[in-house]
């Protein structure tokens, strides 16, 4: 991050709900937030790939963050949204969508208010977490999108799912 060396400079995070948890991701990776609408399902894909959407003529895969974290697939509700963000695959920018229960707000968290992810008690893989942001009396789980939403890893999981079905 560009804030290295100055712990008091806050970074901005888009926060969103996933069940009862508040998670956040660096706002600089977020392109837009859209209302959840129809998605085309893709056969033989793992459960975390909810489908694809047409975003102004581009095909954008939508990741069910609940399923990606090993939980039951998300139930789409009135407040469900898709967060469109940039991921990097083989050095190239790729647009992906994240299905979340609801978008909350953009918040600022100073670097000295971000603690490392704990070794226990997390419902998300530790390497998926950048840290735990302290905001007043509450905590926000800050995602490490390069790991949690690693396009290479997800592509390998998709390939593995297809191989299991075809063998």
C-alpha cells in the first residue's frame, strides 16, 4: 500500500455484509456496485462461481463469497448486491463480481488500527484476510483480494471440478 511508513494515514475500505459479519475491501480495487439481477449459470463450475452477468457487453463472472469461504451458497435478498472489482490474472486486469448480502459504507481506517488476522476463531481462511480493522467498538474483517479472490486459484478449482465430472 502507498501508506507504508505513515501509520496514521487512513486507507478507505468498502464495507459489506456477509451473514452477520462485516467485511471490507480496499476501495481502490472496486469499480462499481450493481443491483443483483439475473445471472447465466455456467455448467460444471464449482459452487462459488454463481454465474456470469452481462455488464455493458462484457461477460463478468460472479463469485458467491459465502460459497468461496466454504459456507452454504448465499440466498439472494432485496439488499443483495454485486461488487464489481478488478482482479489481476497473469498480469492482466480482469473484472469480477462479488455477490454480497448488502453493501454498507465506505470507511477510513488508519494503518495503526489494523491488526493481523488471528490464528483461530475465524470463519474465513486466514490467508484470505489482510487484517482486522478496529472501527470504534466494532471490527471489520479486511479481505486480501489478491489471495481470497485469486483468479489463478479459482481457475484451477474450476478445472478440477470439470475433471471430476468428466472422469
